[in-house]
C-alpha cells in the first residue's frame, strides 16, 4: 500500500548550498529530531532503517528501507531548480507499507500522520536557510573548532545554534544586570505580558491550568491532572518530552515521585540508568599539604534517563486527559485586571499562526531565559549562575586512579587545577549506562556583585610562598567558550582510552538567587513560575531537578488549595513555590567558589572546608549536599572553618565586601528567626498544626494557606 506526498517549495539559498545542506546527514537530525543515527542504521520510533541518499546538481534521490521489514519503505525524490537567488524544489515522497488488515483499517490515520511528518520536515529544512542560521554556524566552526568538530561527530550540530541562542540571551541578562538599570531588549520584555480585559473571542480551548514549557513543568502538570483532576494544557516550543539533560538524584529524594502519586517504583525501574556505590568530593591540592577528600554514599548516586522520565510523564498527562501541544512558541499572556484571575495565552505554531487558549493560571516553566521571568524582574532575574557544559562519554580508561573511570564511583564535585581564565573550573562525573560517564565542566558566577564584573582584573597580595602575587583577568566564559575549554581540558580530568567517544552534549545556564527573600519581586498576576524560571534551588548545589522533585508534593498540594479557595492573587499565590530558607543562605558559600586573590584561593579554602566536613561526619556532609541542613549545622560548619583557618574572617570581608557582609548578617538573622519559628512548630506538633490549618482553611483561608505552606516547607527541608 502506497501513500504519496507531493509538494513544491522555495528555499532562500542557491541550489548548490541547498544540495550540500540536504546531503549533510548532520542536518537530518535537525529536520527530524526523533530520528537517531545508530552506526549504519537510523532509528525512528523504535524501528531501524537503512538509508541511501545520492544526488547531483539537480536531483536528490533517496530511500529508507526497514531493516527488519524491507517492505516498509520511504522513497524521496527532490528536483532542484536554481532561480538565481533562490532554489525551487519539487518534492515527492512515497511511503510503502505491507498490505495488512490493520493498515487498511488505519489508512486515513496513516495518511494524516505521514502528511504531518512531511510538513514538519519541510519546515525544518526551510529553517536551515534562514538568513541568521548559516552564518552563525560558520562562525562557530571558525571560532570554536574543537567544539564544532566534536558536535559534528556527535551528530549534534543543530544543538550549536541553541547554545548560541542561550549565550546571546544570557549575555543580555549579564549586561542588564551589570548596568544596574535592568534594560533588556524591548523585544524580550515588551508585549509578553498585559493586564486588562480578556479578548472577547473564540478560544482554541479553555483549561484550568496552562503550562508553558515541557521540562520540569511537565512533571508538575501530571500531578495536577492525574492526582487533582484539573484540566491541563501544556505546550513547548520543541517536542514535549524530549530531554536535553541528564539528571542525578539520590534514591531517597526520588521516592518523592512515588509518594506524590506520579508513578510507581516499577515504572521508575527503566528510568534509573545506574546507581553507583559511593561519591567523592575532591579539590586540587597542588603543592599544599592540606588535601582532604570527602567520600559519601547516597548523594546524587542515581543516574536517571531524563528522556524516558519525560516520555513517561507525557504519556501520563495524556492519559489523565491533559492536552499537549508540541512546537508552540509562547507569545503573550493577557490577565484580567480585577475580579477572578483568568488568563488568555497566545502561542504561535510552526507556520506562525497564533492560537489563543484561556485558563485560570499560566504556569511558567520556560526555564532560565523565560521571557516572563525577565519581565517580572525587569531583565535582572538572577544573582547567581552556574554555566555548565559537558558530554556523555564512553571509552575512558577504566581503573581506580582519580583520572580513570570507575563505574562504581561518582565524582560529585571536583577540581583538577587552579583557576583558569580567572574562574575556578569544577568537574562532575556520573556513571551512566554500560561504560558511559556523564561529565560536566562548570564554574560559579555572580551577576550583581563587586566580584562578578566580567573581565575584571584582580591582583593579589601574595599570601604564601607557593602562591605568590598573581595577576589575572576574570572572564565569564559563555557556553561556547566553555565547551572549547571542555574539549581541551577533558584529558586532565579523565583519560580517554583507544575507543573513546563523545556520545551527546549537555549544557545550560543554571540560575540561582542570592538572598533569603522568598520572592524578590512580586509575582505577575496570573503567572506562577515553576522550575528554573522560579530558580528556588540552592545557589551552591544548583540541583534544580532535585529541588523540584523534593518539593513537588508541596507545590502541587498548595496550588490545589489556592485553586479551590480561589486565592490566585499574587500576594496569596506567592507561597506556592519550592523555596527553602535552609539553602537560600548558601549564596555566601557560592561566592567563595570564585577566586578572590590568588589562583589557588578556592582550592585552598575548599580543602579546609572538606577537612571540617570530614570531622563532622558523613551524615552531616550528606545533609549539606542534599540541601537538608538544619540550623545548628550552619554554626558547626562556620566555627569549624574558623577554628582551622582564622584568616577566613579577613577573606570573608575581602570576598563579600561591606555590603555583602551586611547582607549575610541580616540574612542570618532572618534564617535564625525562621528556625526559631520552626522549632516552636515542632514543639506544638505537626499533627496538631495540620488540624489547625484544616480548620483555618474554612474560616480564614489565607491564614490556613500560610500555615500549610510553612508546614510543607519544614517537611521539604527535613525540619518537621
Ligand atoms: C548540564 C546540566 C546538568 C544538570 N544536572 C542536574 C542534576 O544532575 N540534578 C539536578 O537536580 N539538577 C540538574 N540540573 C539542573 C536542572 O536540569 C534544571 O534545574 C532543570 O532542567 C530546569 O528545568 P526547567 O523545565 O525549569 O527548564 P528547562 O529545562 O530549561 O526547560 C524549559 C522548557 O521550556 C521551553 N521553552 C522555553 N522558552 C519557551 C517559549 N518561549 N515558548 C515555549 N516553550 C519554551 C523549552 O523548550 C524547554 O523545554 C542540571 C542542569 C544542567 C544545565
């Protein structure tokens, strides 16, 4: 049985360039992201195909033939005509399938699906020739040759453009924050949010909750639809459920997904790629004698297949009646100015047509460069950031030495050299499937502090004979620069073996806040941030996934309460987030991850700090790395460091500056008051307080919500 699709389109490039791009297999993945190259085969929806593709000046002809079932076949013929400035392409695609009872019954559906895929591929192929995409890639290839070569080998050249776009937005955020006036490109901020009457029009659909972004927002959406029965719409500019990350977490934290009702342990089994025995934290000691390693179990020791987890979430959301829209770009949200909160959300589909959906609330899960987060914070949404790049690699030399790969050991946090480019580079390495290791290179950066200025020249007064006066320029490498360093420096971290290869890239800017304020700016009416756009993770561990999962029960149950009680005004909705006061104060630690005097500063201090953690024991260290610190932990750590290294007082003054020290003291007082309130709560008893919250919900819903939110925060922190 044959299905034929014919069309004629125009590419805005000369025919030789069009031919070259369509022949290039790296571009195929960009056109059909679900297809994966596996040695000589291509995998598409769990079927393997052998692909032949030939071409001359005017004709490209190819076929994809099912490896298991050769009668399953796709033939494509493209005739190119050069018009001088553009190229006309006449395309014929023929899908041949064996004639079965099922294919006859489903004929109509197969035809529609085939047409949809053809449209998608053709749109993506047109995008290859948009004026801004080619020069960007050509420039990247020239400026970052190692990166371009490695991405080409990984068949991931399409990612380079995304990396470039992320870098561009973050460079705007940095510039706006550094200038202090918060001015970002008007395009990014204007028009994305409007308050007023909702348009009187026919909506494409009406829902309780509309989620923009299918990363962490997708997990949240599943709970709201599956456990609470809300009508949910979720859209993403890419395909929902396609992960671009690898996530590590501990088994105890992962249990939150089961207890909240997201899934069962059996469903999680194929998602857990591996679980290693123990993890290590180690900092480069150089010629110093103070080296101290920290070994811990149950910290980030479970490696998840994020793609499979998100695919499961997608299935669950659909099964719970949720609607999912792929390839929809967020354009604008309009919110009622008074009365009950309602939103109208405009999204653009791949053809550029705008669809408008109505809902009670928009959940912003658009990540660290969310236009709504930028709008809310006037272009300066974060104070800290952790630019991170890496790859999943295989074929490292195996062994027990620190620079060899041991699949039973995870590298939780490591440095192998003193500061480079004026930043202290850190490494992480988490074993994955088979002999794979997911490796990250990152550094801590601050955006709005004295120490954060880009290209700031620092010079130090020599503090000891091994690390004399140093003068260096602190840069803030963007992801492309960091990738170039990553490919050059990887052998200094782990030794590549003869079969070494990079499997896939991982990258991103993980945002953080540097204050103990629950909200640094009022919420936009009608919009609730989730995930990185809310950035409530610890500004030291930057475990956004872990924080989201740990707090999922809290954020979904509180949201349910605000929806039921109609408490959707920003001042009541503000309690619905993953904020934890015990990690907010960690901004102080993260400032000590950037060198302040000599290139060895960070390593020297961190080795002292590891010595203190070793003294305090493994349980203590685990609480610290799992964002579960209690109030007394904080003092033991500070006093421990002071005892071993009294100079820390002067260093703190140097690193934080008078303003930073003032902020630290005031944040510490807020933290201590919160701990005192939690202690009182503990004395009264959780069960009594829950009963009280229940009663208050009926007579004074706002007070009841506040009490519930405090109880939920204590529970997430391990305080109650
Ligand atoms: C390399 C790396 C490794 C990490 N490892 C870990 C780890 O091991 N453990 C851990 O706990 N945390 C880890 N993190 C942090 C964690 O991955 C993030 O906190 C988390 O992925 C944030 O998810 P998110 O959905 O909020 O944002 P994102 O993952 O950025 O997703 C945002 C979504 O919104 C969509 N979107 C964006 N703009 C629009 C728009 N205009 N219209 C429509 N859709 C849009 C995007 O396509 C995307 O799907 C890591 C982060 C990085 C970068």
